[in-house]
C-alpha cells in the first residue's frame, strides 16, 4: 500500500521501572512499556509500526516470569497494530543477580516519504495539543524508587493517590501507546505538522525536536492538570516546577503541533478515538535568549486524592 516508503527504526528499554516489576512480581505491564517506548518514537515521524523484536536477558531463566513479560509485549504489539516476529532470550549466569532480568526492544515502521514528520511548515501561530499520559510512563523511575523509599512506604503499601491499588501496582501502570489514534488522525485530518513523545527530559528536551530554528513553544502550565501521582511525587520529593518538568511528563505523554485553522477538528477526532486531549499552547518566535520552550502560569498538582491512612 505504499508508493514511495521510508523505513524508520527505533530501539529502547524500560529502564529502572523493571526493578519495581521484579520487587512486586508484576511482570506483564513492563512488556507493554517496552513496546510503547519504541513505537511511540516511530509514530512521531508519521510511521506505521510494522514489526517488533524483543531481547530478554537474565541470569537464570524463570519460565513463568518470562512468559508474563512476553505476554505483555504481545499485548503492546496488539495495541500498536504491529507484528511480534521474534526475539532473543539470553541466560547469562553471573551477569545478573537472582531474579533480575533486563529488556530491550527494536521496532521498524514505514511512512510515505512525502508524509514524514515533522513538517518544515511548522510556524508561528500553530497550536500545541497535548494527549494525556497514564502516569509517569517509563521515565524517572530511579528517582521514583528513591522517593518511595523516602516516603516510608513500600510497593505493597496502599497507594496514597489511587483507590484499591498498592503503590507498586499504581506505579507500574503501563505507558500509553498512541499509535492507532495518531495514525487515524493523520489519515482523516488536515493540518497536523508534528508530534513529540514526552519521555526523559520532559517538555524542555522533547518539544524542541519538532521546532524549526528561530521558533519556540509557549506552553500554558495551567492546562496540564497532572494526575494525582505527580502531586504525590512532587510532595514527597519537594521538587520545584523546573525539576518536575525536566524529569516527568507531568500528565502529557504526547504533543501534536497543528495549524490553528484545523486545531478544533484534530482535537475532536482524537477525543472520538478515545484520547483525553487539551490545548496547551502555541508556536512563537524564539526569544532573545534562544530558549525553545517557555512557560506561563504554574503547575498545580493539588493533593493526592486518597490517603494511605
């Protein structure tokens, strides 16, 4: 179905979120995370993920744990609409502690050459749309684990910010996979010029990936409304706004840059596809200091909705 396709590839890992999976014994959700971190990086270039391969490494293979991880990977591939065509399972005694394992993923997608994103037409006045995240996704977990330790709680404690979940279960909420709604919006809507996956580095490091030289993104922080998990992390860590914005996605896992003329149409289409969308800001000329992301208003985290007692 392609006339002049370009192949796009991405590889990634889940990172230290795996430690929570190992400590809780919940292994399927990190498989979804692994796929998400790869395919979300493909779709920002306008590419449809075609296939995925995984790498599972451990000191001594626990078949049940590995099967649970792979089932999550398969579910992630279903959500992304791509094929899980194989992978590698490596037993390496002495390289990993008892019960430890590591994951890596690799995915390839395709896009018509003339439809590769971001477009060079991104310009002053274009709108910035945010798609809500499901939580911290797969970034900042070295800090999150330290904050859990400092809070005096553990993974089995009731989550202070989520009803009927342990802290471990809540923090293992898998990364949202945005592939199908974004590809559908690209097919049906005009005016979409670029996407940015908000991962490590938060807003300040990821939004500039789509911006042309001489432009900046103006983001209204009052529109973010971060989920209660972020309020709990900020409270426990005593982090300022800058640290939160450069460490976590703060409730927005993906942004889209859209022409102002088509903004409402794109937002409606994404909402009908099941996404929780919000208008975040606008593209402006870069300031005298050359900063590519500037913020107005303040992050409002509020208090966690629930209490651990």
